[in-house]
C-alpha cells in the first residue's frame, strides 16, 4: 500500500508555530486540512520526519550468498535450489556458534576460531 503525501515545508512551519501556541491536534488538523495522525507523527520526531522507512520482508539470501550459489552451480550437478539450501544451512550453522563467554560453558578461543575458519572455508 502506498504512502500518503508528507507535510510540505510551509505546513511544517505552521505546525511548529501551532505547537508553540499549545493548540490541540484536532485544531491543527482542521487549520491545515491534514490528519491528526500525520501531524502527531511530525510532532513526535520532526528531525526524522519524511525519511524513508524499511518496507517489505528482508531477503533470505544476501548478495554474497547469491554469488556463492552462482559460483557453485556450474561446478556441480546439483540444482540451484539444492546448492542454495546447502549454503543457507552452513550459514545458519555459523550464526549458531556460541559466542565467547568467560563463564560456564566456556569454549576455548582456539576451538571457536577453528570452527569459524572451517565454516568460512565451506562458504567461500
């Protein structure tokens, strides 16, 4: 769904002035013929108002993963779907590695680095 038009610079100046005069949101919206929600969004954060927001679902494969799939497919008889699933599972395993913690369940630095290097060799 598309977004509506943002407040113009003169409208923003009017809203700033009305905020200083302590007018209510409904009065402000009636004077400039804009919705209370729009005015409230502007008042809550005037500096960030009008900047784009992230839309849509994040991509499952990063660009790096797509390049790895493109590199791996010509060298094997696997389908692109199989190679993608393999790379995705290895990447997920790399993200699931425990971080270094000095407390219980401590895994030595050398061992963690060895595992990360092995996973990196498979990915790249």
